[in-house]
């Protein structure tokens, strides 16, 4: 499995619009065969800070996700909402095993 944490800070006035666009992307992403999880998380003490936790079956599934129409729409929609460039960190799972997700 490949686990990707995407760290995002949005402009204060764009929080709700960002959440709406990102929820749409997350819901569509969960329909992809290679996507195991797609979580949208908002930092409790800093509401402009978000984390996308994306769990893929493998690296190919992550690459295919970036080729989808819903990803392109999300990327283009939220780009102007970013307070700073987003960045991601990739992880490999150790525990639990994939069948337990």
C-alpha cells in the first residue's frame, strides 16, 4: 500500500469552498478501484490547515488517480484558494495489514 499525506493551508475566506470542492473529489476518488481510503481532515486549532490522507493499493493507483477528471477539476478549482503551496509525504504501511483497513 501507498499512503500519501497531503498538507494544505487555505486562505481564511476560502475554507468552506475548499471543503466543498475537496469533498466532491474525495467522494469520486473512493470510486476508483485502486483507492482504499480518502480522508479530508481539518486541524482543530488551525482551521485553515487541512490534511488529505490518501491510501492506495499501490503506486500505480496513485498515478492513475492524478489522471482522473475529478482530480484535475479539484486541482484547478482549489489552486487559487491555497495560502501556500501544498506538499505531500509518502508512506508505506507496516501495520495493520491491508486486509484490516
